């Protein structure tokens, strides 16, 4: 089957339409589906073709988003699920509930994230960004592996997708256990915790692919710079470093926290979500297990643990 080459301006809808045959019949779980975010757009475009799309939200109000998708695609099979990523007990409970569902799981997409902010420990005494962006995706993956492997065949390999960020490159890639419980007054910075959590996504995908022995393909990705609900309204403040000198660009946000389109090639949400759809369904990635995708224009082979 011939597939076109996608570009940085390809939208999630265009990609999903192209990959409709790959999406058809699949059961997908995606976290982080806020209405004005790339997770919701990903869920929306694949719901038209998938057998089941499980979306998560930290409260029932967030899960009303499923109604919006059903209004657009009346035949869509959407299952909302409460998931509080700041609570390890909630994460474990959610994984256990998914395991009670009939049918296997073809694709697991870890998209949920929390924005840069001041030090805030979770109920488990883990820094909130590390908890949400790394520990919470890491924790439920193992108990869901049997459900993923139930889809394995000579024609299909299940996938796990970690939505990381180019910000991972700002961290050395070594996950210091001390940052799970940092001392805020001594060496904590919000940007440092964000860089760390996104850096941890990359070796997690590599190791999952490697340790599965070819039975699961895991990928991490940078969706591209996008003005989503995760980043809107941020001021420079003490965390201005993430908005200056990022990926070789200066001042990607203006002083009021709005996208600086003159200094940085911002994407719109449908374009950023396209990268997730590709990572989850494009069959051309089967030969790049553990790969790191940069906004649809480059995929690097995973090279073991980092």
C-alpha cells in the first residue's frame, strides 16, 4: 500500500484519513484529552475509524468531552475514564479497570502532561511534573502489557506512544532518583523538573521496545511547538529559560505568555496532533522501534538506554 509523505503542515485529520485502514478496528487508550489540547484532537480524529477510544480525565466534568466527539461522529465508541495522574493509587486503579474491559488494547498513548510551575509535591510526595509527565505514564504500562500483547500477530505489533518534547534535549538524560523528592528551597526549578520528566520519556520508550523483544513498538515524540492549553498564559518569570534559547530559538513566547510567531515556527493543534497519529498508526515506523519523532519531519532510531 502506497502512503504519502507527511509534512509539518499535515493535520491530524489528514493523517487519520490516510491511515484509516490501520486505525480501523483498533482499541486505543489516550490520556490527557482536554478540549483545547492535542490529546482531544487525536482522540477526535481516530474515533471516526477506531473500534474503541478510551479517553481519560481527572474529573467527570473533563470527561464530558466524549459527548462532543459523539455529536460529531454518532457511531464513535468512546469510553470515558477518570484518571488522576497526581495519585499513584488512582493510576493503579485505572489500569486495573482497563484490564477488566473485554477486548485487547492495540495502542496506548501517554499524552497527559502538566505545565511548568512552582514546586508542588503529590500525595505520594513526588514532584508534580515528574509524577504527571513520567511516573504516571510509566506505572500503568506494565500491568497493561498483557492486554497489549493480546493483539500481537504476524501482521500487527502493538504500540505505546509517549508524548515527550524537544525540551528533553535540555536535560542530560540521566534520571536522578533524588529529583523524585527534591528540596524546593535548594535546587528545584520548574523548568528543570519539566526537562527531566520529558527526558525520561525517551529512554522509557527505548527500553520498552528493547525489553519486549520486538513484541511491542514504543515511540517517543516531540509534537512541535504548539500553543495548547498546556502553555498558554505563561509569563517569563523565574522560569523564562524554557522560553528563551529553546531548540535554537530565542523568545518563543512574548512577555505576556503569547506565542511569538516572529521568533518561533509555532504549530496549530491539528498539526501537532498529527505527529501522535503517525506514531500510533503509521506502519512505516515498524522498522524503527524505540524511535524518537520530531514533529513529523524526522524519526531517529532508538539506541538503547540513555
